[in-house]
């Protein structure tokens, strides 16, 4: 009997996101693939340190323990060749992570395999793969590393791993949970035009963005498994403020999705709010917010959808609203 993934929350995560592979990547870039392969094989039994996505992965896997069945599936998706996969699997075992599935593609693009694994969220440092995922309607983010921690010789952990038993995920609004349609009005015509547009269409839901389906599926799992309700905490951290807040709330309501915390900052820096929230990860599209937050919490930058390859918004909208009638 096959192992179905359709009804699970599937997270694809690159090896460099799950583990700290700064030194290994430097060897690859400076000395080439063969030197990298020899280095990894010579250290097969030496566990890698946790990377920027380790805390999120471990917290998500903790949901399976609370629920009592596998509702979350994490799959390592790597550009590495199978010959060097043993160190990664040994590291997974060392930390007691319940990860047993992986894809190692020897430098090929991972994008074509995302749908094959029914991926709901993809985290990687490879911008091309992430861009392709977003273009195809999959929630995806480019993992960012603080400037001061990019040098592996400094020895500092990327993010000290702290286990508190709770998952904390923060999202920006426009171009992340929603499309960037309203944001483009702000960029092209200014704040006044943006606010007038949001007041005019306050009762018209915003179109779903790349992370709408992921948030909706996570919300559905929480509703179906009330024992994990306190184990998951979501936050909206947006530069919107009143009067542009109301359309956001009404849109989430139309999706039958409730956010635990919402911060309408109106230009205030997001950094300290995210630090106080204690996000395992924050998703944002704008570099100014990414660069400000990455020093305090793990951050993934969400690239803009390619205009020539827009995904089917109607299909994602149907998925989000379909939950109300139980069709999603």
C-alpha cells in the first residue's frame, strides 16, 4: 500500500536550511564538487550543527507526537548527490528527527519534484528553485543568513536552537498571504491611493498569495486536532495600518482562518515585534524588512511571482474558501 501525502502538511527543506553547512558550502564554491564530496564522506559520522530551519522542522514534527499520527511530513530536498547523503541522514538520526524521506538530485533543479511530493512549503537557499515554486503556487521562501554570521570560521551558531514546544510562524500580508495587487498601487500611486483602494474594496476579499494555501491547511489541521491548538501560534506582521487593516481581517474571515496575533505597524520596524513574538520563521517579500529581522529571527524572503507565469489564483481561492463547506 502506498504512503499518501495529499492530506498531510508536507514541508520540503534543503539540507543547508535544516543544518548549518556554511563551511561545507564554502568548500564547494572555492574548491569544487569533488573536494566537497571527499570532505563530506570523510566526516560522515560527524553531525552537522542545526541550521536556520532546524527549530521550525523540529517543532512541526512535534505535532505528530501530540496528535498521535503523522500529520506533518518533512522531506529533505537537496542538490547534493546521493553519495554524500549519509552525513545528512546521520545528522537527522543524531538529533532524533523523525525524517525518513529525501530527494538528492546531484545538482539538478528540485522545482519539478515539488508537485510530485505534494509540497505545501519549500524552504531553500536556492533562489531559482524557490522562484519556480512560487510561480507554481507553492509557498516557498529563500532562507536568509545574517551578514555577521555568513562566515563559518567565526564558529557562532546561525541561531541558537531553543526548544519551547510551540511553533511560532509570522507572515507579512501583501505579496505573502495575499497577492501584491494592493502593494503595487501603493508603490505606483502612493499611500493615499492605496488607502482609498482598500476602503473602496473593504468587503471584497484580497486575492490569495503564495502562502494562502499553506496557512489555510495549517489552520485546518489545528481545527481537526484541537489537542495541538496551543502548540501552534501564528502572527500577521504587516506595514499596513488603519484604515487598511479591515480588508485583511475580512479576507481571513472569508477563508475561515483565524490568525492568533496581528500587528498593523504602519511603517514601524518589524524587528522588535518579531523578536518579542519569538518566531521560528518570518516570511516577507521586501528586503528592507528581511534585512531588519534576520538578525533576531530566522527569515525567508518570498520572491515576487513572475508575471509571465502567474499561477491560478481562482484555484487557490477555491481551496481557501472551500474549507468552509468541507471541500478542501
